[in-house]
C-alpha cells in the first residue's frame, strides 16, 4: 500500500511540474497577431463604381504584426493574398467575373514591422486577407499565419436606383393588369378585346427588346474591350513600352505578362541591376503605382524595400477591361551604401474584358420581368374587386 501511495505522489508531482513548465513556456512565447486598419474606415469603404462622376481613391490597407505585449514584430517578411468575395449567382455584383478570384498577392520585407498598400476593391462582399509572417532574422519570433476579413457593403446609390427602377416596372405592371382586368366585351371574330391585344403585343415586344438589348450590349462591350484601339492609348517611349529604364549605371526592368484578362491575375516582376556588371542592385526602394489609363484612377499602389537583390514580384488582377500603366519609381534606401537620384520605369498592359455569363444576364432579366408580372397580377386583382357586384344584405 505504501508503495502505491509513493507512485501516486510521484505521478502527481510529475503532472504539476509539466503544467508549470508549460505555463512558463507560453508566457515566454507570447501569442502573435496581425492588426488590420484601413482608410477610410471599414464602415465607409465602398466598392468601385464604373460610372462614378467623382474621382475614386483606392483603400489604404495597413497590416502590422504584433506580439502579445503589443510591440511590432520588426524585421519581418509579410506575404499577403487578397481573395475577392465568393460568387453570388442570384444577386450578382457589377463585376461577376471577379467574384471568387485572387485580387492580389505580394511578398514584402517589413523592417519596421508594417505593410502598407493601396488597393481598389471592385465589388461588395467579404474579402479574405491571408497573411503569413516570417522573421527576416533567425530566432526573433515564430512564423505564423492569420486569416483576416474585410467586409465591403454595397453602395447605397445602387439600392436607390434599383428601387426607382422596380417602382417604375411595378407601375407598368399595375397599369397593364388594370387594363386587362376591366372585362371589356369581345367583338365578333376577336379572341380578346382590342386594348388587351395591344397591351399583350406591347409587353411581348418590350420583353424581346430587353432581352436583345442585354445580350447585344454585353457582346458589343466584350468586343470593344478586346480591341486594343477601343481605348485611348498614351504615346510613350519604346523603352517604356518594354518596361525598361537605365539611369546612373542602374537598369530597371518590369517583366511578366503583357496581356491580362479580367478575372485572372498576372505575374509581374521588377528587377534592378547594375548595367555594367549585371549584378543585382541592393539598398533600393520601390514606389509602385498601377493606373487605369482611360479615366486615371489608381488600381494599386505600394511602397517598400527590395529583397536585398533588387527584386520585387507580385500578382495583380486587372478587374477593368481597359489598358493600365505600371509606374515604378526606384529610390535609394535611406542609410544604404548605393547613392543615386530616383528614376522611373513604366510599362503598359492591355486588359481584355469578359462579358458576364449568359445565365447571369438572364437571371437579372428575370427579376425585372418578375416585378412587372407582380404588378400585372395586382392590377388584375384590384380591377376585379372594383367591378365585382357588392353582395346585397
């Protein structure tokens, strides 16, 4: 019995020791997290509006990895992937092709422990931000990953415009239902009263016209987007078209895909080298800006340091079917060995637009036709109540 009690006491002491050591280990390895802030604030962010009359600015996204005690994790490498909201076939967005795709993927060194970029968010819904943080120097902290969410509400103007359109269609349906519900007499040789026949004919013609308009306009839009000359093109130097610039013994080149398609991200690479030795440039910073040429709005912007080999690589999706210009300013790193005057390199990319799927267009058309039908049925019902004889008491 004494032997059993000794073993129980020994086991209890081992368990208590293990608990204490685990607690101390966790206290010495604080939990890490990523703080996400935006400008404007999340509540004020609106999706991109293709026909906006005022200038639109991209959303400023700030990511700051922190330890449990709130201190920034300096000398970190941050990998960021932004995924667009999931597909919504029944309540589609303005850019249905973009739904459920990769919008951006970029890897950046963060000596100060912060990653800042600007990105235009094309559609409403919940975006997923996949963040991976690894130390730039060994044994500073344990690498970790975190999934963040950024919810973008629909622009209130869209609801207002839809309400106005729905009201107009409902009134048209009410008028049509009232005309048919009057119970006019049928003349000899007629299958329906004249007003009813005219109304039905008008509805059929309107439905056919709407269907043709939706499909033909979408096909024309896709055809125009596929034509390089359908958008105004700025005249730039041949070196700039090739994404090449040389200054003060340094050569900067933007390489990657020359053509892009809406819904599919393209890979872009920036390399700075010594023009004589072809050795990678070090101690450089990059100021990247991607601009839609036709209307001049900024789709993406980023400023950060190189990877020590004068290189930057990212994946970007052009959600608007128009030419875009990539501008990168090469700057010397403060406190770095290499000293030179900042210079720019740019490259133009043609973007092919993609028309919404036929099913999506038909679903939208069915909603409009359904509103007219509801008004039509209500109009018939109200008209029947008017002409129905009141029962005598």
